[in-house]
C-alpha cells in the first residue's frame, strides 16, 4: 500500500507517515521503484500511533509503549499523573497572577512588580487537578501489585471484580496511596517490565510445582540474602510502614476472596504459599535465621501467622518494584511535591 493510500485510509498527513517511518515506529518495505509499500500491519501500527498522539503522548513514550506493550496501563496513568501535576502548577501560577492583578494600578508598568511583596514566591500549593476525578491511580497500582495473575480473559464479571479490587486497594492504602503512586511514576518502563516479568515467573513456578520443599528452600535463601544485603535492608526499613505492611494487609483484606474468584492461579498460589509459611514456622531449624531478621531490619519485621507473616513479603521482595532502587533514590522521590 502506497503512502498516499495510507493517508486516505488513516487521515494522517504524508509528513506524519514519513516522520513515523523515520522514527522507526513502522518499517515498511520498499517496492522496485523505491517507494514505500506499507502492509496492513503497518497501517494498524500507524492507527495505534495516531490514537496515542491524540492523547498527546510524546514520541519517546510511544517508542516505550511498543517496546514494553504489557505496560500500557502504566504509560497512560503516568501521563495522566504528569498532566495533573502540570494543571496544578498552572493553577498555582494563575493564583499568583490574580494576586498581582488585584494589587497593581490600571496604568502599571513592569517596574511596579518589584514593589509587591514576595509572599507568593514560591508558588502556593494547588490541587485543582486532584478534584477533577480524571482517573483512579488505585486501578493502575492494583494492576502492578497483581500483575502475575492478570494473563486471563477479562469478561464483564471479572471486570466487576476488578473494580471492587481497585476500590479495596484505595481503602487499604489510604493516605499511603499517594506515596505509592509518587514512587511508581519515577520508575522506568524497563524497571516496571523487569519486576512484572520476575513476579509472573515466581508465581507461575509456584502454581506448577509439585513438592513444596524447593519453594521453602527458596524462601529461606531470600531470608539469608536480606540478612546479608545492607542495601536491601535499608530499602525494606524505609518502605516498611509506607508500602510493605499496607501491601500485606491488602492481601489479607476483602481482596483475598475477590482475587480467588478472579483467578484460579491466585487461589492455588495463596494456598501453596500459606502451606510453605506454615511448614517453615513449625520447623525449629530455620528459626534463628528468621529471628535474625528482626535485628537486621531494625524491628520492622513481624513473624505473624500464615499469610499474615512478613515472610510473605520476603518471598516476593527481591522482585518487587523497588528492590532494584537505591535508598537514596527512594528518599529523593519521597520528597513532597510543590504541587
């Protein structure tokens, strides 16, 4: 299909089509006369690009979306988050302009600005965008936390369950939801993809294994790693009250029943993981190793019972969203936003 025909079919300009080709987003073959010959797959890709550009996603983000296709939710939610920040910034700037206009005479000149007090510098906080109700960040966060169990067809009933799961997450995390989204939107697409893939592989193996012993050994090895790695310990301690404990409580909430209806794999994994944790806690041999965690994690570790044990968190911590981050990065990202 020639470029001219593609333009008629998609509504794109020739310049836009050639630009996306130059960007490497589509790679059409050339015919014997040297003209581009676009396939139906190329046209479909162009239509997807067109939809994403209509949402004002930058070209570099569209490249990422094709490179990490299962992270589309993350890209769109991050885009909304950035736009909301921009709206809040602009609203704060408008407030400063209003302040100035109310105080300068009708014949004001620029030098009069220097006579006004600087009480509005820096800009006052403004949360206009937060009141617009554009989209629920809880939905995207639930997707990232439960990614290993989402490779199924979502029918209307499962979509209904998912809406309830997102609502449960919002209730469980409360004010920490803002902190969690603030951290997540600083992550790269590669970090998101790597963590999602690692979690999926972890729970897939757990659902397919026969004997529980290899998984018990794996969990104890994670305990040793956490006891030895000071960087991981620092990340754990920093995020314990903000994210780790709320995540564990999220799994113990109404989510448990909802997710068991949503995913058979989730049901199987939770039952097997509960048995693994019970076996380890009833065995006196690993008790010194587990007790050592209370010291290395500065008391931010609760043994609990069954799935309510922080051993549950240890099992997944090495492939969590933030385990690859330095504590310095996380501390920087946790600084409150001006807007």
